[in-house]
């Protein structure tokens, strides 16, 4: 059996769910899954957990995040639960990057850093020539409409 998240094979039994399904804990990534490969369902939606993590990155306190979750999602949670979501590795979710790109400095690329996870990436400071070229079908359509080709 493999972990659904990291494909690791170092799994240990970790109790049962309320419906009696065997639960496994991956020693590699620390996440839980069920015997049939499904994700271990928690009480909270992943959307709520991701929201809490983003608010913490923005600088909100754990208690304020818990109050905001109650206000926006109608879900009551404690600040201790929010602390677990933001600090424990099993709640680490895949990042939806928010790139901070440095200004162009005359080179072909500028470096960018994700505001949330710190991943770095190089971005082109120009569009490639292929971006501006048009297809033959597009040129024929323009001629048929009696427009100047782009």
C-alpha cells in the first residue's frame, strides 16, 4: 500500500474511523489516509484550513483567524486548532503561488519568489516571438474581412 500524497510505502496503522475503516499514518509526510486509498476525512474542509494558513501568513493572530472562520464559514473552531493547521506538517497543503517578481533590470529574466511558500522561479522579461505570430487560418480570415494583417 502507498501513501496517496507522497507515494511513500512506510505506513503504520493509526486506528479506525468512526465507520470502522482502517486508518494509516504515513511516516514520510505525516498525513493520514484510509486502507482503500481515500483521504482521511477530518471535521474541517480543506478550504477552511487553506484559508486559515493564508490569514496566518498575512499576519493575523490565531484567535482572530478562528473568529474570522466562524464569521465567513459558519464553522466554530478554537485557536488551538488553527495553531495545529498552521504549524503541523500533516496540514501542509500544496501552495497556490502568489509571485512577487523583481523589476526587470535589463536581463532576459527577472526572479520571482512565492509570497506563501518561498519557492523561487525565473520569469521572462519579454514575450517570445511565437506569442505574436498568427496562424495561416487567422491571416486568411483577416483578408476575408478586408482587414490589415497583424
